C-alpha cells in the first residue's frame, strides 16, 4: 500500500453541543459523499471545513466504550479496531502493536 487516508474527530463522548447523540451523524460523516454535512460539530458547520469522507483509518477522541461498540457495529468496513483510555481507532488496514 503506497498511501492511506486518516481522519480524526473529537466526538465529545458521542453527544453534540445540544447534548443530543451524534453517533449516526459521525458515522455518516465518514462515509463516501461529496456533499457537505451540516451541524456535526459547531466548528464544522460554522466554517464548512469538512466534507464526508471514506478514510482508511479513523481516530476518535473522547469516545466511550458503548459508542466504540456501536460505531463498530454500524461500520463493518473497519475490520480492525482498538480502544484505549477514551480514544478509539478504526482501520481497514490491519493494526500491529509494537512493544
């Protein structure tokens, strides 16, 4: 593999600024599409920085165990994952742990 894409998001324990669950919106954000996503996070909707993507690796900060498991269930194309102290990594590429 010559190249791969990585996306990273702070998912704020899978709730948005209105304290509403944002798991489905985050899931939709990492799917392939060229249209803009609105209201995923305040800074995204304010500046329109992100489009939907299909990354090879996606990293989440402030991710809960339940959200990690739900995201994995809804996103089978990420066949490899790891969760550690509030951070989740999902990958289409095998992950290797180095000591």
